[in-house]
C-alpha cells in the first residue's frame, strides 16, 4: 500500500477530498508523534527587472535592517500587509555566465532564473533542473507550472522555451506552463487525471456523492475509533465549504468562467482579472494539498503585451500615487524608454501587488495550531535580469518563514554580492531538507538568510 500522507485522500469522479487524520492509516513509526505541516514553494517571475536605466531606484529599500529599521520601497509598497514576513535581498547576482551582461539577455536570463545554468547557445534548448523541480523531487511533492501569457512575444534570438518557461525537469527539458484557468481547475480537481465527469456536472453535485463509495471500501481497514471519526466526518454536514474549512482549511472555488490562452482570449479579456483567478487557483491547490510547489510567470521574458488595462501611477521617493490615464504600453516598450519611468514602475508595482495578494490569502489560512499557510511557505518573487541583459543586482525577495527556518522582516544588502545559486541551495538544504551540497554553480548556503 502506498504510504498515506498527512491526510488520506478519497477520490471519485475526478474530485479529491481530504479526510481528517486517521490513526489507523498512520505509518507505525509516526503514531504518537506530532506531524509537521508540509512546506510549500511558490516561485513567481516578472520580466525585465526593475532598475536598469532608472534613476532613482524605487525598488531597493533605502536602508538595510531588521524590523522597524527598514521600510518598503515605493515599488514594493503593496507588500505592506505582509511586511513582517518579507525579506528583500540586495546584491544577488546570476553568476552562471561570469559576466554582468548577457546577450541576448531576455530569454537566456529568464531561462536561468530558477536553474542558474548558462544554456548552450541560441540553438540549444536544454537547460539545467530548476530549483522548484529539485525541491519537488526532494519532498516528493506534486507541482504546477502556471502563467498569464496570452501572447507569444518575440523570443529575442534565443530558444523560445527560455522566454516562456521557468520550470525544467531533471533532464533540463521545459515543463511549459498552463495559462487557461479552466484547464488549471480541471487539473487540480482531477489530481492530474482527466475528470470522468464534466466539470459542470461536478459543480452541480455534492462531492460526497462521488466519494462515499470509496469511503465504504476504506472502512474495513479502520479501527472502531477511526471508523466513528470517518462516519462523523461524512455525515455531519453536506456543505463542502463549511466542512472542509473546519477540518482541512481547504479553500475550493467554483470552476472559473474565464477561459483564456495564447492568442485565444474573450472580447472582454482583462489581465488583472486573469491574474486574480489564477491566484485563487494557486491558493486552492496549496490549501487543499493538491500541489506543494507552484511556479507562476506573471508574463513572458520580452513581453509585447500592452498593459492598457492598468491605471498609471506616479512614483517619488515618498511612495506612489494614482496618476491620469493608463500605462498603455508593453513592458518591453517601457524598458526601451518608449514611455516615462512611471510606466515601467507601475507595471512592476502591479506585479508586486499580485504577489502580495497571493501572500495575504495564504496568511489568512490556518495551517496547524499556531501557523498559517504563509508561515509554512516560501513565496519567491523576482526577475532573472535587470533590463534586457544585466545579470547583476537582481530584484529579489521572499515572503514566508519556510516553517520558521528563514529570517523575515528584513532588508539585506550583501557585501560582497551573493550568487543566486547560493540562495537556492539555502532553500533546498535548510528549508526543504535536501542533502545536496551544491546547486548549479553554488559555493555554499547563506547563513544570513536563516532565522
């Protein structure tokens, strides 16, 4: 029998339901011991960095420090509700190329964002394993690869997988990403298998109707006490949301009405709405334990998508305020100077607001007697580049304590600079328990990241 996880799963008709912990199904060595909640890793990517050609710099906190000694920068002000769990990392470099400038930069530096590997040139699409997949392998955790890109932008002379993917398997092959919210929902509720009923049918019927047959077959393996617990679980209420929120903190949502994909969007498509739906799906996957590793591309490397949905903001050292009009141009146009600095910074501010929205939702969900989902997660937010070609001083931060392992509420300015691969090795070894002594070109963990 496959060893049960923290919660045994009943499956039926493409739907999974988490049961309360049943002592009868626990491995013998685990009985009588406290079971720690699982840890999650959510790397979020945004394109083109933030500071290249910009003066002043509105990403980097003005002063490094801990607690009240530092403040969020204007671009990062959306993280204020979760500042106590934020760590901004200054002077972290992508050292795979051993040079500060990489050409063509957009695709190659994005391809290396989670791998820290210098790819084999413009005709070689083989990469290294990405840190999200290395963590998934160490923790035996399922993973999802998601994104918002509804436009295949120019690939800048490098293999297009580098511009459009950040997750790579152990053989260095791109895992791509899902963009359509309906496809993501179907994958989550089916556990990776095609649903045996249509999602509309599933939405109309109680999930208990589908899983009660599985519960009947499971009952003979339970002791009397656990059988009573399961009976109580199945019969107390038929309201899924109320029951699961009380027992498992699962946050299910209805199947999204929005369907959007590359070159296939509805007439009223809005990128902001798309992002919000995908965030709710990520929360559903993590809280219902359908995935513990989720990579999320907020846009592709050299994005030609026009951000005309986004109201413009004006930035100063004091913060940002609403301005007149909308951004109206793409990230690559803003990076190339087609607009003012406010256009570029407003786009980055929007990226930060979406990452923060995810973190706030995770912080509101209990995960154990005294922790939240965010406490037991590492939400990694950043870009693999500065502008189109710079590989140094990357814009990076994480939110969450990684189960109490990581330092929080801090702005760190490393001197000398640290390698991005050293950050990932610290996550892999110290948070997720990997035995690896190296990741890509790493030279060691970073003690300053540890609580």
